[in-house]
């Protein structure tokens, strides 16, 4: 047997099981972006994760952490994957200091479960995670956030402490209740959006907010932009000025979202106000939107609110809010039909393409859009797409901080065993 399978007479599977952690053979449902692992481990504590990581280091096993599995098809396929560390059993809310508006939770707690636990005390983690079954660890690892990022920020902003296990089995903590730190590094910011390439997140400490006592959604359908010869708009729907006015208004919205399923019809804009005097503030927003259409107000969100337009072929566009109109023009200019949805207030937009789009068409569309958006300082990422469509394109595109990211990877995972290749630049 080669060294990958045996070391000093001990096979990796036996060594993994000697940690006392439940370990099973991997099955078809355990694939990571199409790459099958050998084994799946189900630890229940940070200490058990550390034990697994020490064995993995000894046997040179490549490790990928997984939470709810809702985003395992996001990012690049790993170069190799021997062990999947499933955090489903790291599912405890360890502490809820309601008086301090702080909660400490294990990484495998689902965002839905956390919301229910906190709501019992009239509090919440204001992230609006868009995917059912998503866990705390997966939410941090992929850095996703929902509509209210405009008011409350993203997971990185609400995270005040984190516990991680590094590739060699070292446990490190930063932020709240520090026991051992990694000098010079803000672990929370580094691990948020790391796609499991730096280590395993096992615990997180969050800053909470009281649940607002009232909410109103004010929604309007904007007019159809002027159409060009091909039936596509030759002008944007004028979202930039509208959103800027709403964002600066005394109504203080918590979110401003857009849904544009078809460029041949006008987009829908929905604004959330919540908390004190929500009804009066909703009327103020209503008055602002009357200049653009016929708005309506509800006490519940639109059906599309806070969800991705698709998960088959999904792109994410980030651009300055002042340049959102130019970005929308570029999206509508040509290529396959695109469904645009997302936060108009911070200009993080998701673009869904038809599931039957061909690989060559997708590659050409992404390349053309990146070229068209380059002068706007925009960034386009391919979040999700079938593996057979992504062979001809770079999911991440140009990343200005790539050199620094590679240095961080070398510092935390010099052996390239943590989700190797999953992130930008093959990190």
C-alpha cells in the first residue's frame, strides 16, 4: 500500500476511528462540487475536530468541512478530498447572553434553529440567510448575507468571536472570550468567505439585535426601459437615483431589493422599513415611490424576497451603488435571458441563467460581461453552475488581493490540505 493509505502499519480510516469520532465511508451524496471524498466524519466538539485534523496531518489527508450542504456545489471543485468533516453534530447554542445581545453557537447549528432560539428572547441575528438548511459555519465560510445587509452589515460585521481548528490540529480563537490567538490575524475576517481553505470553523460568537416590533414592505413595479431594435432595453431602469434617494431618506430603510426576471418588463423594487414608527415611515417611502409607479404596502415580504433567483447557474455581481444602472445595462445588452435579483442598496446582485445554457455560451457571456463591467470596477463571480459547464471559465475572475490571499493560505495551510483549489486563484 502507498503512504496515503498506510503509515507505520496504521490505515487512515482506522486512525480516524481511533479518535472516537463517528467515521463512515463516503457515499454519492457526499460529493463536493463533483469530487467524491473517501470518508465522512461527524465530530461533536472542537476537541474532536482537532483530533481528526491531527490524524489528517499525519496521513496527508485533504479535508473539506461541510455544514448543511446547501452550497457544496459553489466554488471550484477541490483538487482532492479524502475526508469530509460534517458539522451536523456540532449543533448546540452554547450560550445566549440576552442581556448583552451576544450568542455563542457551534458551527453546525442551522440558521433556522438559531433564529427560533433567539426569537424566544425577542432577539435575532440579522443576516436573512437565503438558503433553507444553511448552517452557521457554511454561512460564514461562503460569506452570504440577505437583504438587510444594507442596515446591519454582513456576517463579517456581526461576528465578534470565532473558534477554528487549523490544518495541523491547532485550535485557535479570536475575538470574544479569547483563549489562544494567532498573533497578528483577525481570524473572523479571514475565515469569513474562505470556503474551508484555511481550517474548520467550529464555534462563532455573534452580536445580536432586538427583533423589530413592526415591519412594512413597500413594493413598486418600475416602467419598462426603452427597448432597442432587438427588444432589449437600451437604457437602465433608473435604479441608481431612486435607490440613492431612498437610502438617504429619513424613512431609514433596512433593505432595498430589486427583482428583474425579464428585461422586457420593468423591474420590481421592494423596500423594507422596520421598528419604531414603521407605518409612518412606510407612508414616506410610498410617497417617494409614487413618482415612479403605483406602490403597495404589505406586512409580509414579497414571495421572492431574500432568495436567489435560481441555483442552477448563478452569478454574483458586486459594483458600486452609484454604478448599478451601468451594470444593469451591461447585463441586458445580450446573451442568454438573465434573471436579476438582489440588494440594490449595496449593489450585490445575483444573475440566474437558464439551466440548459451551454458551456460555450456561459463562458462567452461571463467573459463579455466582465469586459463590459471592467470600467465600472465591478466584480463578477460564478457562484453555482454544473461542473460540465465550468471547464472553460474562471469562476472567480480577477482578484486584486490574490497575492495576499496566497500568503495567508501558505501561513495557515502550507501543505495545501484544506479544501485545496476551492477558492480564487486555485487557493
